[in-house]
C-alpha cells in the first residue's frame, strides 16, 4: 500500500524545494500539521501548549497544529491520510517506518538537520540507503536487570552480564524455586526485543548487507537459538511465556520470581513494586554486546507545502534545549550524546544512557514486520521442542528468501 502511493505523492503539487528556515524567522510562514502519539504524560494535549508558545516566540508567523493520534492502526491511518491528500506536514516515527515510507519517497531527506552531537545508533536507525529521513528526538533502551531478592534466596552473589554467567547461576536459581531468566515467545511479540538481540550478541545478522537474502541461518544464528532452547529445555524460563503473552504483573517476572531479565522496562518493574530489589547491569554479551531499544524522530512528509515552516519546527524540537526538556518530561533518553545529567536523581534509570550506543532498534528493511511474522513461528517451534534449531532456521530462511525474491 505504501509503495503504491509513491507516484500519487509526486503529483500532489507540493513544493518541490524542501527549503530551509530563513535567517530571519519572522519571514517563515505557514500552518504546520504535526502528528504525534501518546507520550504517557498527564494532560496529553495541554503538554504541547507551552512548547508551541515558545516556538512561536521565534517563529510568530508559523502556526503549529498538534494532533495526538492513537497508536492503534497507526500505519493504516497515516497511509489513508496520504492517499487522501490529508497527510501531516511533520510526523513522529519509529525506525520500522523509515525504510517503507522513506524508501518510497514519502519522506523528505533531513540529513542536513543533524550534527555530530547526535547518537550514531539513533541516526543509523532513522536512515535508509544512506539517507536520513527522520531527525532523532529520543531514545529508549531495554535494560538488563536482576532481582537481588531472588539472587540472595538462591545464594548467588553476582548478576550475570554474559551468556556463560547466566548459565552458571541458572541451576542454583532453579533449585531455589525461581526462574533464572525470562523470554517472551508468543506469536506477535516483536523479535527485536527477543530473538534478535541474542542473534546480534552471537555476532549474527537477520539479513545480508544489502537486505536481499536472509542471513540468520548461520553458525551465529544456530548458536543463539541453541542457547534459547537450552534455557527452555532446562525450564530456566517459564513454559507459559513461550506461547502466551500475559499482562506483566501476572508473569513470574512481575511477581518477583525471576532472577535476571535481559531486556526489560524499569517502569514495568517499578509498577509492580520491585524497585527496591532491582540491580541494573550492562547489556548481555556473548561475542558482541548489544541492547534492544528504540528511537523516535520527527519526519517531514514530501507532500508538505510548507516545508520551510515544517523544517523550522523539526529543528526547534530537536535542538539541545528542547530535546533535553522533552525527554526529561517524558522519561526517555536524548538522542544527542552531549545532553547528560538529566536523570542524576534516578541512578538506576540514568545508568542506561551510557549504553545507548549499543542499541539496535530493528533490521531496517521495508518488509521488517513481514519478516518477523515469518520467523517467529519457527523460533517458537524450536523453543517448544518441535523442531531443531537447524531445521527451524532453515525453514524460516526459505520463507524469508521467498518473500524477498517476490519483492525484487
């Protein structure tokens, strides 16, 4: 559907010149429609009022209309708006949208709006084929965490930081009546936070360099899946979590029964009263040290007829001052490495910022979601003992390669 809109957008009659904000902000004019999404703060709509007011102190002739869209049917809503010539001028996007929308010419290149203060991992995740299509605003890292109460009950002194260290503590934790670790294998759960990090930590990749063939059916991929099947086969992870996605508070981890969580949200753990027993450690490592996470950025639609005004809004929001203020209010990390010290009053959360350069937010391919849907059942089959890791990855490879061949 996205690909089919490319020619339509090209003929919309928008300004062919992306334009740049004038040296005199008062000469920049236009009404900018900005689509964002719920950011988890009270008074969602009112949150933006003082930000827009501050922007208008610099750009008095630009009107910013902020529309908070629901996450539900997010892509469908945006595609429908594009097809109906009702697209926003600026939209908040995550990395999985960049190859599809940027690659089909629906987004403006914005590489000139970033400098060397921006986190390289964030910039890479918002790029497609060497072109930046979204200026990074925020970053998220899913941190590695231990429940010290469980470790103490098991007589374990150290929270694991490597695969081998997790193997070492697992028998004692299980003997004490707890789960050594956690894995969500239910279909529909993103592999970016489950299987892919283990694949990357083993030194593997999901696709080859040019994205034309699967690369996960490799010695590294087999090693990663063998490790996960070892966890499952030894009952070091809860069997139910391999097929059912329960509310977090109903899981062993949410009940305080899991020793080590390799990729989790501190907010979720704190929400069930586990803050006092949490120890945050570096991202898990085998051959490589990799963390799962995400990036949020601001993109300018190619169909916008007010590109200079849209660029002014994006530049303003991703400036060091506004970025720092925004992430501090919303509980994310800044996409600029030079912004530090925002969360010094929360050392456990702040600890994650030093590992942002290790974040991988996805595979950066237009068919990312379809590829995940093809691989997931085979990973689950291996974890349930219905297929060997070798057979599971070979079957998934065949299906993914068929998809990529059809795409051309």
